[in-house]
C-alpha cells in the first residue's frame, strides 16, 4: 500500500512531470538537429548526363554540388562519342542530397579488336550466333545464286569482302552473302 501511496504523492508526480519536460525538450532538439544535419527536404534534381563529355559533366556536377565516380568503361556504344556518358545512377531527374556520388559508365576510347569467326559454309542461324558471340553485329544480308539455301558464301565489312581470322573492332557490322537455293 505504501508503494501505491508513493505513486500518487506530490513528490513523485513532480519528478514525473520534470522528467517528461526534460525528455520532451531532448526529443524536440534532437529532431531539430537531425533536420539541420541531414538537410531534410533539401533535394537536388540529378541532371541528365547521358551523352555528355567529361568536361561538360564535371562542370554540371560541380555546379549542382554533386560528385561522380566512373563505375565501368567496358561497355562500348559506337553511336556515342569517346569518353561520353553511356549510363548514370541515380537516373536523371531523381532527387538526391548535395555531395551525393553519381555513378557513371563512360564510353571507352580504345575498345579493342576481335577475330572474325569462320562462318563460311555454315547456316545463317549459326553464323549470326557466332558473330554475336564474338561481339560483332549483323549488318546487311544479301542473297546470290547458290545451291546452299541460307548458307554463308562470303562476309563483308564496310563494303569489302573479308576472310575469317582477321582482326576488326568490336561491335563492327558484318554483312552476310547467303545462297538462295537456286542452282543457276
């Protein structure tokens, strides 16, 4: 019974009120401190950097108080200039805080060469698979009179006939000349 009396005494209620006020102020100041320290609701819109050169995106990121890191330069896209941005993370128009690091994939300067696989006298389907596996792309497909229907007769690169085994740049387009099945 003494414990129950103590909980309803003026001394206990005064201590409980004092502790509640102190804890309330601590929580209030903690929220203010966190809002100021974490820049809550203070966002920067990420600019679109796709296709921009190094000098351009460094300037844009500096102006927006953002940093960057090059993640990977093994992708190559012949449609973009060398040293331009192919991909970015976070994406353009995302909301981030200042000093956020933007991860960039850059188009490399020297991409490398591959060997043209020997696809002469193979089927069109096999030739396409071998070209794509060699990191080459399929160009135009044309047909000539030959008994082998959809059989590869010759390969050409940039309009000139090439033989398997030579080195050309990756992602190059290889044109196929196939037989049409006519024995004329």
